[in-house]
C-alpha cells in the first residue's frame, strides 16, 4: 500500500470513529431537580437528601428542622436554597415564617430577607415559596433582586407559580443569575400523576436541552424519584445541580416552554 493510501485509511477510520462515537456528556439533555419545603418534617427531609445525584434542596426559613436539614444537605454535597415565602394571590391558613408581602417597604423586605438568610446555613441561591401575587409586582421584585445582587454570590430560581411572574425578567435586569421552573412534579401528589410529570420533564429536556423540575418531600414523590433517578444516565440524560446549570446558562437562558406554569398550590 502506498503512503497516500495509508493516510486515506487512517483518515477514514478517524472519521468513522467520530460518526459512531456516543455523544459527549456535555451534549446530553440536562435535568435539574429541586426539592422544596424542607424544614417541617425531619424524616421526610432526610429521605429526600439521601436521593442519588446532585439534587438541590430549598429550605423554609425559621422552621423547626431548617438548620439540621441544611447542614445534612451540605454535608452530603448537595446545594441548599432559601425557600423564601412570598405572598400568594389566595392566602391559605397562617402565613409562613419569614413571609414577604405586598404591604412591606423596601427596608422591611430587606430586613426580612436578611433575617431569613441568617436562619438557614450554606445557602447558595433563593427560590420562591408560593408568591403568585408578589412575583407579578415589578416594584417588590426589583427590591428583592437588588438585595440578592448586593450579596454577590446568590442565584434566583423562579418557582413560576403564575405565568404573570416578572421575577426572571427583573433578575436578569439586575445581573442576578437566574432560571425558572419548567415542571412541578407533584401538584397532583398521586403516584401516577407524578410519574407522568417526570416523563414530561424528560421530554422537555430532550426538546430544549435543559429542564428544571420542582418536587416536594412527599412519600409518593420520593418513591418515584428513588426509582427513576438511577435510570437517567442510561436513558441519555445528565442529572445536574441547579447552581452549575444556572452558572453555565447565565446570560443564555433556555427557551421557555408554553403553558408550563403550575397552580399556586399550598406548597408553592
């Protein structure tokens, strides 16, 4: 064989290897999952933290087990978010500790946020608990994003409890790294519905390259996640933490799927 022929064979083999090689990990559809509402029930929170993979955990401020569960999550290498209560359109029972409402001044909002952050250790980001009223108000969202921006090291996840939310827009306008939720896994807490929403999360990840899901430490949710999370890699997905995902997408948010807002349920 001539030297030229040998070169062509080598080039052909290299081209074939490139064409048949599996996609690199960075090209896999990415899924981030946040478990909300930690703080009231220790056993449920501990079970959630023990889920496999880099899930993130949103802790309600000033709740009985907030500190213990945040410390447990941090020790497990999982990210901790402050699950900041914001006023919903319809109040259900007594408001949560640390709630921010529409009657607050900027100074009161700032003081409440600071107190809440001090009550939960290891916080790397913030997402809203409920908030279908407050997240549609540009004034209060501007104040909130100013306070987050001042700290310099926090991101914001819009739980997106209303399609009228302006939180993501104002986060971007204030240079706060941010993203929004795509799927509530357990607005309907039945196992069948949770399974369907998990499948929808995967479909959105395939379509957009990225999908963000929020669940809660319900027994049925944890059952589904314990079963499904170990299979994601074999199915061609990359499970990622929300913090590295936001850092990677900062300034380049993924396309927003239509009609993805969930109801303003008690948990959110």
